[in-house]
C-alpha cells in the first residue's frame, strides 16, 4: 500500500468510504472488499425519488462537481435534490491499486484486476440500493468517463433511470479515442521508474506522468484554445508556464496504476456488448428522457461521434455546449460554460417523466 497525500480529504473535501462487499468482475476475478468513496449533497426525501447520481471521469473525483456544478444557484441544487457522487474504482479514493489493503491486499499494485465501465455501474447500483434504499434515479449525469457510465446505467438499468445526461462522452468508444488513451498508458509504462507497476512512490514515475500531462495539452484542449492563447485568461504568461503550472502539477500528484485502471475501462466503454455488438439495439433499450450534451470543440468525444448515438435514443435531444477549451471545458473554467450546462440540466429536470 502506498500512502499518497493527494488522495485525502485535504485535497478532496469530505467524503465517506462505503463497502459493498465482494464485486465479481466482467473480465474475471473479483475485488474481495469493494470500497467506494461517496460524497452526498442535500437530503433524500421520504419517497426517495429526488436522487441524482454523478459518476466521475478519468483522473477526477467528486471534488470538481462539488466546487463547480453543485449548489443552490445551479440545476444540481442540493436544496431540492439528494445528489450522490460516487468516485469510480481506481479513482484513488475508492478502491485502487495503490490503496488495496486488508482483504484486498492480494490485488494491490500490478495485480489489480481489469475493471470495466459496467463493473463500476453494478457497484454503484448496489451501493445506492443497499446503503440508501434508492431504487430509481431522477437523473444520472456525468462527463467523459462519467458519460460512459451514464450510458451504461441507462442501458443496463432502464427502469431505474428517469433522466440521463451524458456530457462530453460516447456510448461506444471510437478506435481513435482508444489509441489516444493507449498513448497515455504508454507514457506511464515507459517511464524509467515504472518497474512493472511495482514502484514505491508516484514520484518514481514522474517522467511518465509529465508526458501524459503533455498529451492532455494536445488532445484535452482544442487547437483554438492554443491559437487564441486562452491560457492568458487563466493568468499564465506563456504556454510553457501553463504546462508547468497547471497541467503538470495536476497529473504528477496522481497514482500511475490508478490512472491505468481508469484508462483501461475508458478504452473499452461500449454499451453494445449487451446486445451482441448492435449499438442501435443497445441504445434502443433506453427509456430515460435523455439529453446528449457534447462540447463543440472537444477532440476526444466530438459532436460528430455523439450526434449519431443520440439519434438512436428514443425521446432524446442533442444539446451542444460551446466552449473553446474543448474536452477540458468540463472543468468549468470558462465563464460561459456553466450557464449552458445549468440551462440544459435544468430543462431536463423540468420535464415530467
């Protein structure tokens, strides 16, 4: 077990770790004692019909949702809804390779099993049902990998999801996106201190984490972001200081094996595996009122990949967010981003279903 101070309440605020017992995995193997980090906002009403679920994205935790998306002045209003944000397996807060201990000691570090998007969703459903008594969700929403999980929820548990809002993500990952994630994986695994995943500190793999940060600079932000030097609005005086002062510190604090656990699931996000590879049939299972919400300058999950999926979902709408930042617009840095998100999520929550 590696103690990493980044994965603590000091950086991520209050959260609770809830055990759901043994989790058998789609790829084989199991997590003997699946521990999930959970942050909640608001109060669950007596009918238990005001619950919203937010699954997390690659490298992220509940913290960004708490700080940017949730509040009485947002559509995700904790004065009205009971909002549950569950950090995905491998997030560094939930059970992950570097923190596997006790009953999970045998799956620590390089021995951690492959976890799919579907495994996360099965774990989340069990937690909501067994710990909170929640059987139906007013809304499931998430960005990027959280969007992949949102689709999985709507396809796997259609009777449990009344509304769905996948943001900046697809139901079926594309080959190009797979290769982008593979380049990020190779950046970590080619680091001199990688040691087959058996390093003793994330600092030993810092070269690979820095290279991954630079890949995110290329694909996470749009070409327009760099062309118009949008980083100046974030109080940096050059693109080099933006890299060294923003992206590099973000990724070098993280655990490499945790990132690899998440990226493996990201690469294989595909609801069509439920229907023998038939994406139309899988998305045809969705009964939730659905808003598909891509970002116009997103290079990872562009509108051209999201729109054809939306057309396969009954009772759905395409709502495009405009943001020069691209995929990393999800961090809500642009002052025009959250008003758009709040409008779309507010419209969706106002629809009677």
